[in-house]
C-alpha cells in the first residue's frame, strides 16, 4: 500500500528555531520532544515518512500525527505543546489491597 508523502519546506528562521529548541530540550532532559523536530528537519531534506520512521525508530502513524499537528498548530504551537500526561487511576476503597499485620 502506498501512502501519500507530505514534505515540509522550512525556511532559515524555522531551521534556526528548531535547532535552538532542540538544544534547550536536551539541556532539560526532554529528549522525547526532539524526535518530532528531527522528523521535520529530515522532511525538509526530502525524506519520506517511511524513511523518517526508520531513522527515528517510530511508526508511520506517529509521523502522521506529528505532521498533522504541525499543519494545525504550526511550529510555534508545536514547540509550546507539552507531552500529554496520563491521569492516575483512582483505586476504589473496596478494591484496595489489605496489608497483613
């Protein structure tokens, strides 16, 4: 099955913004936020989604999600977005484990 490939053409200012953001994320230890930015750079260089996924070790679907979010929010919106956190499940009192005394 052949999927459509979307390329992003970045201008110089966007490339610089991405590089600065990546350096900041590495300093903070937020490595997970650098992969989408690397995907944008690879797309700018002409890589297809398949090759980007192979290079970054992520699935095709993840690449699609990143690029659709980029098209919706733009680069600034993408950089400001935080990683979604899962909410902790509450344990009902009837299902709590009882400690042995």
